[in-house]
């Protein structure tokens, strides 16, 4: 992102020409807008630069997660193969699938309960800190 150099606004007027209050206020608002836009561009550039430094780490984490998922898949296939020595293959796959579904349901329920409890704590702390946000009881 390239910054553009803009000429000073005073260069359009003569140095001895008096300025009205409206012109001064208009220039003030324009200058404040320029400062605000510059600060936003600076924050965006800093955020982009910071994200670029994390790109390599994020890529490595993604590769590690995908590798972990693949290893879990092969572990489940090994469990199916081991169970197929005792029972038929389709029944072994069904047992592994149902047991994984049960484990996933328990983990999801625990996560949902944790999220609800934290949301309730946050709502209670907000009501405690800002009593004017509470609805009036009728």
C-alpha cells in the first residue's frame, strides 16, 4: 500500500487572505479525517505484517492436525481389523463406528455444557458490573 502525498490545503489560498470560522472548522474536520484514515491504514498494515509472521506456524500446525486425523483413522482401521478376527468385519466396523459416535456425543455434550456455563458466568459478571443493563422487573 503506497501512501499518497497531498499538497497542503493552505497553498490554494493566499497567505494574507483571512479565513472564516467555517473554513477553519472544515479544514479541522478534513485533517481529523485524514489522521483517522492514516491510523486505520497503519493498523491494517501492522495486522497484515503480524499475520505474515504466523503463516509458517499456521501451516505447520495445519499439517500436524491433518497428520493426527490420518493417524486416528488408521488406528480405528486397526481396531476394526483386530475385532474382525473375533467377529465378522461388518459387525466390527459397526461396533467401532457406534463407539466413536458415543464418544463424540459425550465430548460434544461436555463442550456445550461448558459453553453454557461460561456464557452464564459472563452474563452474570456483566450484570454485576453494569446494573443499568438489566431489564426492569415488572
